[in-house]
């Protein structure tokens, strides 16, 4: 499986941005997907996850109400809409796919199997 994340950039505090992650090489639609981030000097953390259908979503507390994860299975793409961005959202963002328990409501926060290369977001004035 190949995952290609894109959409990062420089945004002012309070701004919005949408990240995309395109999957190829394997059937995408049956598996949970996740977004993670690694801020400078910090460990990688789970940000958001979505089950295969989009009916089950999971967010880290720090982004609830500001970020929205979604997916388009026809396009093999998962998105992360980020609003009200804060400087502490500055990080490299990674998408990942979880290939176990297909077609389930399970959204893991660890144990993802394949990862994209990351796309960098900087929130600064």
C-alpha cells in the first residue's frame, strides 16, 4: 500500500487547511484510516481516525470541534479538514491505514500498518 499525503503549508493562527491522503496499491475502502502528527521535539500522536464507512470517527481531545476527518472511498482518499488552527498544531502530519478488522466500526489509535511520508503544517503569524 502506498499513501501520499499532501496539503500542508504555512497558515496564520485561526486559519484553515485541508490535508489529503491518497491510497494506492490495495483496496482502500474496507479499512480504517488515521491521521497522526509529530510536533518538533515531541512524540508522534494520534489526531483523528475514521472507520471504513465513515460512520465512526475518533479525535484526540485537542482537536475536537476544530478538525474533521472524512473519506471518499471512490477516490481512495481520506481528508483532514483543519479549522481554527493554533500554533500548537504545527507538526508533520502523517496518514496511515489499518488493514486488520476490515468493514468494522473499529477505529484504532495505535498499530497502523502502512504510513504516508508526511506533510508539514506550520501555524504562525
